[in-house]
């Protein structure tokens, strides 16, 4: 069996097409199907690795080291699939492949064109992604009507014809705005979006309608009539309290039945009991008086999407501890020695996430120092680990001016530096240490207490490393290297045993956290923060 679900978006961006696709995947997986995903992005970058997360959101890293769109994070969090570089393709990547072939002479004699060469390349990418799956969900980035996404739409139109109607289905996610002054839900934008799709030969089979509330029957009927979609296939997708409610809601709208009927699947009842539990727990937590305040010291405090996986991992940790986590997104730029106490003194935990470029770097170092000196739980991820090492070198080991050569090439103490294999590299795209590497954990450490195993695999995305030359000096002063990339003897996890909970890791644990399997480092960070808070409260009470 090989079936395809093609998901397009209309009217507006930011409707949650990624989480909706993930939710559909979760339903199909719970019905017992082997699924996979492909995100097709219409932009010309080969991958999002060099794009600004401030515009585009986080770059998600797969196990095999691909730098991908953040929607792949949703796919992995909602399901059991493990995605690879074949599960995200951009126009840039596919065109790059075509031009390389053209130079090799693979098309000798032919005029290389959008149709059929580009569309064929798109179809090949879809087939590759679908290799081992029974059902493949193909999400097209962008909004119908964009010039850029046309080749993708043309490719899925052709593909659906070739596959046969019972083997493919088109889902269109659209928006039904509520106009307050008129007191009405408006269907016109959706009608136009579907008209646009039909003009290029795609008749959607299902409409998923984002709106503030559930659509009343008459609106569904009207949409069905004007878009040529069956009424039972016009589904509501109202704003929900949490994204983890999406699978439950889509089941309520009977999406599984519409899919089964169209694709000729056995009519099975999806078992979403684990999703129900997650949503119940999240609702309980919302009302709970068990709370922690966590500061995230980022570069892009304005756009939470830049740290999507971290935000989700903290939600998972909140579920695991049944503690409400209040996130305080703080801009590293704004932190100074003078104001740090004022800003961070009431926090129960401080997290410094990954990042590039020197903006806000001293603010992050100041935050690490404040956490260390005041015994506040600290969690440094990638750059957050590097700043903790720099801070320790400067203020505990007395290495004045210690820095990362990323920010100060002439530092007297390059405690964070490029390793030989990174030195000659001048190409920026896809050349960092990327993807999963084995890390060996030292017994008797905080890291071991967290992971409870000696070998772990975590995903990386960085160019600079803890310079092993400085390891002895820093260890002598009390920094413990509790995790190591054994093959190269590179420190991967650092901690300070005299501190109540201080950990920095060179990798990105957030990429492997799921609602049903909260990541242990995030889980224990929130646990430590809560313990610290209760201790503070007890002290204040006495
Ligand atoms: N900029 C640092 C490096 O390249 C850290 C990267 C990160 O935090 N992802 O090593």
C-alpha cells in the first residue's frame, strides 16, 4: 500500500499547517499505519541552515544531521517517525540538483525546463521520502497563489493523476475570519483560495478551516457548495488551548472517516487515549499552584519560534513534573552587570539557548555568572554551554579575557575554539558538526544521574568546541566534564558539582523531547527549579 496526502495552505500563512499535518500523522499512526512526512519549501535556499531564525523560526536538526524546517520538529514530536534529510526539500536544493545534472550532461540535447524537469525532480523527492511508508504526508510550504509554490502544486497535480484518485488526497487548510462588526464568519477568502487551486487543476477533497471557533453547519454547507467539496469533508479547526489537542479535535471532526473512505482504508477507530491524557494534564497544570519561573536569555526574545523546540521541551518537562512553567523571554542585549540582579533574582531557573554571532554575548555570560554565583539552576545549551565555560574560565580560573574565537580571534585564552577539522572550511552551508554523535557519560555525575546510562546520542549544530587544551586548568578549579565525544576526546557536557544544578551541553537535547517522552535534562532542570523555589519559599516563611 502506498498512499499520499497532499496538504496545501490558503489565504494566510501562520495558520498552523505544520502542526495540523503533524496531528493528521498522529491520527494515522494511532490507526496502525506506517507513515512519514515530507515538507516541501518553495524558497531558493538549499536548506534553512543559513537563514535568520528571526524571520524563519528555528532550524530543526535531524538525527542524520540535516538542517531543516521547524515543521519537521512538529512531525517528530507528534509521532514516532525518525526523519532524515529526505524529509525536507526546498526549491533551492532541487534546482541545485538539476543544474548539477545539467552540467554533467545528464540532459544532453534537451532544453531544461520547469515542466517537466523541475516537476520531475519534485516527484522524485516525494517518492524518495515515501520509500518505506504506507502513507506519506506531503506538506507544501507557503500559501496558494504564491508564484514560488506553483511548480510544487503542478507536481502534486500530476502525481495524483498518475497515482489514481484512491491513492492520493488533497487537503487544503484555509482561514475563515470572523468579522466582529458584522457578527459574521466570512467564507469568501476560502472560496477564492480554492478557486485558485482549481484553476491549476487541483480540486481539494478536504477543507480544514481555521477559525476562532467551530464553524456552524450553515457555514460548512456554504463552503462545501462554493468550493465543490463534500459537506462532511469541510472540517472546523478552531483555536485550541494547546497544539496537543489537535489530534483529538480532528478526530471529533471525523477526519479519519473521510480519509478512510477516500483512500479506501479500513475503517478503524483511532486510539487517542494518550493524547487525551496529555491534554488533561496540561489543563490541570494550568490551574495548579505549583509554578516555576524560568528565564530564557536569547538573542531573539521577540520571536519564540526561533526557539520552538526549547519551548516545547519545557512544556514536556512541565507535563512530567506537573508544574506550571512560566517562561520569561529575555533579550541578552539588555542584561548588564548592573541590572542582572534586578532582572534575574526572582527566577527559579536560567536557560541560555544556542546561538550565533556576538550580539548579546556579554549579557549571556553575565547571566551564567549570576546563576553560578547565586546557586540558581542553570541550563546552557550549545552556545549556552560555551558561555558557561567562558565565564568559569574568566571568573573562577582567573583567565582574564578568556573567550571563544568566534567572538574574539585574539583572545589570550581561547577556551572555545575551532578544531582542526573546522579550520579550513570557508563554505557556510551544511558544514558545521551536525546531527547525532555518541557521547560517553561519566558515572557519579549530575549528567549520569539525569540520563542513567553511559552512552547517549544527541544532536549537534555548532562549529566551535570546548578547547581540550584548557580542560585541565578548568577541571582543577572545579568544572567537571561529565560527557565526552569519545572518538575525539571533546567535552560535551560540563557541570559544577558544588552548585545545586548547573549543566551545559554542547548538543541540543531539545530536538529529541516529545510530549510522551520528555527529555531527561529538561525534565530535571524544571524539577531542580521547582525544588529551589520551594526551598526559597520555606526559608522566606521561617
Ligand atoms: N556559535 C556556536 C558554534 O558555532 C554555538 C552554536 C549553537 O549554539 N548552536 O559553535
